[in-house]
C-alpha cells in the first residue's frame, strides 16, 4: 500500500493547505505593514486574498474534504466522528470569519487608522484558527485515512481531488485561482 503522502489526494490536500497558509501569511503581513505606516499595496490586494480563500478553500477544498474524505472516514472509523464534526463546524466558521474580516477591511477603508486594531485582531485570530484546522487534518485525519481507507476509497479521492471545478458553473477554475495565488505570492515578496 502507498504511504499517505504518496497518494495523489493527500499531495493535493497538503499543497492546498500550504497555499492557504501562504495567503494567510500575506494577510498578516498586510495588516502589519498598515500598522507600521508602511506604503502598502491598495486594499484591493487584501481583498484578492479574501477572494482566494472564499473561492478556493471555502468553495472547492472544504466541500471535497467533507464529501469524499470525511464521509469515507465516518464509514470506516466511527471513533473519528467527533473530530470530523469539529472540522466541519470549523469549515462553517471559516466562512463567517472571512465575512467578518471583509467587513473589518471595509470599516478600515471608510474610517481609517482607528479601525485597524480590529482588522489586525481578526486576521491574527483567523491565522491561528486556520493553522489549528490544517494541523488537525494533517496530524489526525490524513493518518487515519491511511489506516482505514480502502484502495477503492483512495481511487475516488484521488480522482476527486485531481480536478478542481467551479461548483456553480462546472468549468475549470484552478488556472485562474493559480494566477491569483501567484499574484498574491509576488505581492507578499515585494518590499
């Protein structure tokens, strides 16, 4: 049997976690630079980061985890039900947190510096929340999947995570989100 990291689905999940982590780091850097009074890119870059998270992890990655990975683990490993329930609740919380951060950014754009502490706090809380979520999936769920899932399960997971499609239009969006991700990474590297 293949090791967990050798499975296509696991590689995709871990890669997407790494990309999300880089975007969240970019959000943290953005609000830190705002607080330092540095000349930063327009808030549109920050909104691009929020959009990326809303469209990729929230619309594609998380639903696939729930539909394919979590559902199969519930079938094979009942002792993970509580953990899976917690992760699914975190998926719902992530969407709400993104909306709240977007609202805090809008307040910052409208009123300026006085709204920055709330935005900064929300971004830092989201960063910790997101890191904990990824850790739980990578340290508990993926090893359990390796232990419990069948070859048939893995084949379905590999196929499901091998393509990322727009859940609304059914067209490939990975290339567009890939370009957006590259733009975010580039902006994060600029002084």
